[in-house]
C-alpha cells in the first residue's frame, strides 16, 4: 500500500494558505469560480479537490467519501490524518460527485446543525460535471439579484433550494471543478429561471 502514497506537495504550507484564502473568498462571493493552486494529486482525485482536501481536512474532523478506493483512502489518511466516517450522519465533511445517483439521498442524511449550534452542520465538497442550470441568486455577497449558471443538474439545484430555505441551518456547498472552486453557502437564496 505504501507504494501508492504520493509525496507531499513542495511548499505545502504556501499551497494551503493560497487554497484557504480562495475558500474564504469563495464563501464571501457566492457562485464566483476561483482558481485553485496546481498540485500533484493521487490517482482518482482531481487537483482542485486534492488542494481543498489538504487544506480543510485534518485529524480533528471526519469525512464521508462513498466512492473512495483503497489508494485514495490511504493517501487521504496519510496526508491529512482525517477520520473516515462510514455514514453521512457522522461526517463533518462529505465528498460527492454531482453525477452520483445517490447524491440527493446522501444530502438528505447529512447533519444541518441546530439553532443552538448551526456551525455543527456538515460541509459538502461536490465534484461537478458538465450539467448546468440557470438560476437567480441573491443574499449576502450579492449587491443585486444575479442571473447565473450553477454547475448542477436541475434536481440537485432544487435540493439546494430546499436546503437553503432552512437557513441558518443547512449545509454549505463547495462546487469543485478540475481547477477551481465555487461556493454555494446556505445563506444564498436561489430561484430557478423558467424563461
């Protein structure tokens, strides 16, 4: 198994600082794609997702990642020390692919926090595909309502709308592309565009 472990990135601290700044900016500017630093990733994990994983996951949190193979799992645990959750109900972070037919059912099971502890909600790293849906978005980070495309299917957008209607409860969603991240926090209000 050790033969499958990749080397840590050179200048890892700088990489993590850059990625963390991008993540905070993405939260502050919802649905604006931001480029992430390039990093060599294990087979099966995209470079942007690996940069996010190295930055956000550590031994103090749990992650539910249903389609992870043994090599991915070995690299994840070796490089981050994260604890693996076997169920989404017990995860601080969930990694999903937007094409996963079970994605919506997993989202139905993640913790959404409580009114006393909204910060106890799970955060989602969702890998995007080619699907996109036209929405009208408003809320913190938007001076005026904006018409945008979200890199999710219509059914997942409906699920996110349901989630965000529970604000301040609900999950925060990070849409991870090949080289970028876009944030869709629970404070963002979405409406489907029908025109």
